[in-house]
């Protein structure tokens, strides 16, 4: 059985419309995702190219990147319970901080090197009307290089590609506007604690305040064709 088919099968039995039913089911998906390689999803030549990739030496970014290549999303599968797809991110490109409301995200870096920043919301009493600005704690802030295992990222995350890279994402349940799960973008507020309410229980360095915003028009994700083995479902 093709590895991607195996991944689909384990997702089918482990993930429901409400997401993973337990930490064990996440582990089951993660174990299979761990084994996925670029050649299992039609990205062998891209992964090979990265092995010999060198950062262009540039005096001026504009002369080297007359037009930056776009971030591309290779859609593989989606049902009510989960989605599987791959983001191919050119070097230096950024996926801004975004959320996955009520969703679990299991990711695997297939090739390349990426800096990941991820956060989880801190639950607070919302009576102070902080809905536009919310505190979040840092889950991960560091570089990841392939080959590496699958990981469960924080619910809000941003990526910056250090080399060209590809990340396979499983979302459960997937984004769905009609079910109130849509993607919002956030930015960090420079002020660490506008209300002071968290200073007593958390060290300031462990959390940030995030504010919803609209990313610039330069940020676009283009759909791309998945070229790996066909799924049977
Ligand atoms: Fe994401």
C-alpha cells in the first residue's frame, strides 16, 4: 500500500468531525506521518534540489528576486473530519501568524529548513472585552530541519522558510466557514501586558499579546497540483 494511502486510512479511523478523539489517536496518525518522505507525495526532485541549494549571494534583494515565487498549496484530500495538503514555501517566504479555531494540526516538514513560531491561547476571563487582543503562550520558537518527525504545532503559528521547504499538514477537523472555523491572521503587540492580569501567574517572557489583522496583499497562496500517488477512497 502506498504510504500516502496508509496515511489516509489511519486518518479515516482516527479523526472525526470533532477532531481526534484522544491523544492516542493523534499518536496513531503521527506514527504514520513520521514515515512519509518527499518521494511518497511526488516531491522527490524538489527535495533533491534543496540538498544542493545555496542561498543566492545578493547585493540587492530586488536583483536576485525580481519576482518572488509564490507559496503553493498542493491539496491532497478533504472530508468533514480532516484535510491533507502540502505547503511548498520558497526560501525567505513567510506564512504569517494564523489560527486553526477548534482544530488540531499535525505537521511534517518533508524537506528543507524552516523557522516555526507557534502559540496556544491562554484562557482568560473575557469580561474585559479583550476579544480583539488575546494573550497566547509560546509553544515553539525555533528552526526545524528535515529529515525530522511529525509534530503537533500550537494552534496559532507562523513559518518562515530558511531554505525552500515543504510542510505536509493534517487538519482535523478542516477549516469550514459554515461551521465557524475560518482562518484569521494575527500580529504580536509590542506591549506585553496591556491589562496586567497575567503578570501574577505567568512569567512575562512566556506569553505574548496577539491582535487580529489583515496581512498585506503580497501574501498569496496559490493552489498547485498534487503529483503523488492517487488516493483510493
Ligand atoms: Fe497552519
